[in-house]
């Protein structure tokens, strides 16, 4: 009985390891978060990689501070308890220590604030050499997109059903219906102009390191330059109503040739949809 239980537990452990391994493999792709993922989304842009580096710097700083404070607490508990130190000290302050614990935090904050401001500036200032402009418009509860230079529109980007997502081989609750993805070329500077028609939404792609509010009556903008092809997912990140959790964003990054082909297909489809119907065919 014990042997069979041991075999069963081993099988369960092997299955769990396989599931965890599969989740890890998906996480490497960097298109969306997976179960048991504890790190940031794998970077698809240089800006997101800088965010990773800043996060790692903060992790080191806070770990050192926490370890130092814990060491001080343990030292005080052992060295200055009533049994080890029955006669209390008579001094009330130490000027040198007070100067040190004022200067050291200032230095640490300086190490944090400089890369923080640099990241904020790099993410918000649009480069002069923009290759593509996309306008994202938030609605309750979907997105629509316009390519003003290419004269292409995606009227509505609705969330795909579970069955549609499975048929497309995409994650549920993150996939949009077939043909409604935002398509952009790889290694090109893309400016996204964001607004809303009703309430405040937020356009976010974690793998790109971009997040910006869509505010009614206002145009906000952000940019990214994706370094690898693939489909990347995000969601509205501003509470916007009852179906806020079902408002996905999907961006497909393709080669320049495939992007030009997609634009031509969209234009051809739009012309066919708006072509006048002859009297004889009615």
C-alpha cells in the first residue's frame, strides 16, 4: 500500500514538474503571463529591458537594506537585552550615527531616482524618427484602431470566445477575434496615440514596457520598438466598468514585407465592402 502511494505521489510530482516546465517554456516566449510566473514579462523592447535592469537594481538595494536591518535587530536583541546588559547606557544620542543614517539614505535614493527619471523620460518622449502611427480608441468594452498614414481601420477589437481562442491557438481572455489584431512591423518605431469615447481606459502591453491612459477628449501618446516577431498581449489597465476584465489588447509584430501585405489586404477588403452595388445585381 505504501509503495503504491509512493509511486502515485512520484507520478503526481512528475506531472506537476511537467506542468511547471510547460508554463516556464511559455513564459520564455514573453507574449503573456503564465501560472507560477514570479518575474517580470520577458522584454520584447529595449525600453522594457531597461525596466528589467532597473527592477534588478532595486531588488539588490532592497535586499541589502532588509538584510542589514534584520542584522541590526538581531544584534540589538542579543547584545542589549536585560540579561546581557543589566546596566542600561546613559547616553541618549550619537552625532556620527545620525549623520550616517541621514547621508546613506540620500545616496541610496540618488541611485534610485536617476535611472527612474531616465526611464520615465525615455518612455514618454516620442523619438523624431517615427516609422508608423497607430491611433487606439477605447470604448466600453473594446478597442478600435486607425492607421492614419495607411488609411486603414480596425473597427472593433472584441475579445475572442474561449472556443475561438482555442481554435486560434491563443490564450483565453487575452485573444481578440480573428483579423482584429493590431499589426506592426518589427524593429520600427511605432507611435500610439490613445484616446477614449466614454470613460478612462488604459492601453498596456507589459512585454513592451508601455502603459498609458485613454482619456475622453484628450490625446495621449506613447511609443515602442519591438525587437522580435510574435503576438503580444495586454489588457485595459484602468477600471472602466462591468466588463473591464474582458477588454484585451493583441499586437502582432511581423516583418515589413508582411506588414505591407497586410495593409494591402485591409485596403482591398475595405474597398470591396464599400463598393457600390449595381442595379442589375439587386
